DNA sequence: ATGGTTTTATGATCTTAATCATAAAAAAGT
DNA sequence: ACTTTTTTATGATTAAGATCATAAAACCAT
């Protein structure tokens, strides 16, 4: 989202996180702007029984956790490294100062927020009114749409998400996802090769 | 959100809608900024079987449906009048021009977006991992928090939502909401007087 | 006042996804 | 190479909330 030179000039530092490590926790105060440099970060919630809901997965150059920097509230979810990762960290004040000096980038962030709101509106409606197969297709199409176009061969997108991750993104259980995917394959909505899902 | 004088100066008009009338439909292109003047507007989705999900309810002076004005996508939900209402309507271009000329208000919209994202993140996680009673309390507390402080007597908030609306906001069925509310009353989490819920 | 609509209410039954149990294949770590 | 962990897989059972049916109370319109 913000180029490396600008990040460095503004005072950002590159932090390393091990797989499974938390960058911040639900309920804590937002002090930094974060942007993935290497690896994968997920934002998630756990309920009392430990069931996970994944709010989003962020890869190379994607920023996350900005909303509480724009308004006064605490993180609604955790940020956790899915794999060993490197993440740019820029203090809140410096981030906001940078945006003031770069209105064009400020606009980009506004439209990113709007787009994320769009995605959340769709997912919450899906989860509350649609059945498993429908929900799974939505997520697959969302990830397909947001994937690197170069990785899509002959209009076929290879899903790099595990069945468990699909479950945690759709509010389903892993067994339900496995069974639904099989049904979707029978219906011709996707296909499976070497256990990988293609859509 | 935007004061009446500014709205009029920018070229907004006041439109009337009857109860049940749609202001716009899911999938259509956003051409206007909307702000409630009188009445109540809900944004919602219907699935194939007609089951409704209410994304949000907007009252006096609240704006809605702005996200697609900031990025390039179509409405993810409908806007429908809950009661006879009057709504300010300002063409997209004039709205964006107004924001450019008023950076302070632009900031307000950004933080409104951020806050709405916060609410959606909480609701989607609730709906996918929490049980009925928990979800209902969340919604009640959200509406309590966003209610006019003058209407709260001795820290007790009177819920003006119907059981059906609570159901459509939480992805539950009306019977489940009715039964859950009764249980919550037994547990002392809320009380019912003349069929109205107080929290 | 009266008839129609909406809202709240409650019991009975059903259905779907969750849960539980178990295991094999694949991937990762030492 | 071998052990451990993760991921995918499948069958059996359960439970929670949805669905169905019905009705009374409250509200609204004329």
C-alpha cells in the first residue's frame, strides 16, 4: 500500500514474527500502521470454546488493522502470523502525518476501507442467510478475484487455502467444508486435483 | 452528517419514500449520497427463500450507502424505508466535490467508515461463532450505545426494535429470538415490560 | 367500533450442520 | 530415515435452531 522508500522515510521498521505469533490482540489499543512485507498475516477472533473466525488474510504489501487508527476504538480482532513473516510497523502519529502530506494515498486508504466494508457486508449476509455450499463459493470467488492475475491459468484459480481456513472464513466446521467441496465438485462448480481445489 | 444548509447549497433535494419503498437495490450503481431527514431506512439483503438480513438501520441525520461512492463497486444491499421517510439526496459528483472542499468532513466520513467496519467485524464474528443469546445481547448493546443518551433513563435502554428485526439483524428466526429473550430475562440480563425489552 | 394487520407467543416436529470417533495421506521437523 | 504434526477424509450420532402450526394480544386504518 505504501512504498518502501516512503515507509523508511517516515520512520517505519521491519519486524519479524514467527508462525503463530500475535502482532496484537483483540481489545488492545492501536498504536501502529502495519503492512506485510513477507509472509501471511490473518486477523481473527476466538470464541470461548476456541472456535476461530478469520476476518481476513493479508499477504505481500497489504496493510491491515488501520480502521482503529482513523476512529477511536480498540482492535475488534487479533493479528496472527500464519507463517514466518516480516511486517512494516509505523507509529500511528507518523502514519497519520504521512497521509496528511499525501492526500492521494489518503484517498486510496479510504477506498480500501470502503471495499473492505463491501466484503464484510457480503460475508455477514452470506453467513446469516446462505447454506454452506453457497458460502464456500463466495469465499473462493472473493479470493480468486483478489489473487494475482498471473497465477490464474486458463481462468482457473488454484485455492491455496486449507479446508480448515475455509471453515474459519465461513463459520463452518472443517468436516462440513470437506463434504461441501465434494458436492460442489460433483455439481461441476469446481474441481479437485491432488487434494487442491481449483475454481 | 452534513448540515442542511450545506446540503442545500451543494444541490441536495429532499425525497419522500413510503414505508416499504426501496431507495436503491442490491447490485445497482451508486449515484447519490443519502442522508435521513425524517423516518427510518434499513439496508438489507434477501436470500432466495426471502429470508432477510438487515445490514443496518439508519435514523435522523444518519447517512448510508456511501462506501460505493469511494470505491468502484455496486451496492451490496438494498435500501428500504421502514416507515414513511424523507431523505436528502445529493448527486455523487457534488458530494465528492463537497468533501474535497471540506477536508474536516471528509475525515469524519473516513472515521464513520472505520467505525462501521468495526461493527461489521464484530457482527460477522458473533454470527459465525456465538450462540443466539450472545448475539442478541451484542445487538442490544450496540443499539444502546448508539442511542440518544437522553432516552436512557437510569442506565436502562428501551429497545424499539421488534423481535423480527432483532432476528434479521442477528441471522436468527423470530421464534428463536422470542425464546432467547425470555431466557435472558430469567438470567437477569434484561427485562420485559409490556412486551418491550429493556437493557 | 370494527376489521385487518402486525407482533408476540408457545408447543411439536424436523433437518442440517455440529460433534464425535477414527484413520490415512501428506508435509514438516529433527 | 523416522517421528511428529497437519491436512484430508468418512461414517455414526447428536443437538440446536429452524420449521410448522396455531393463537392471542396489540396496533392501525377507516
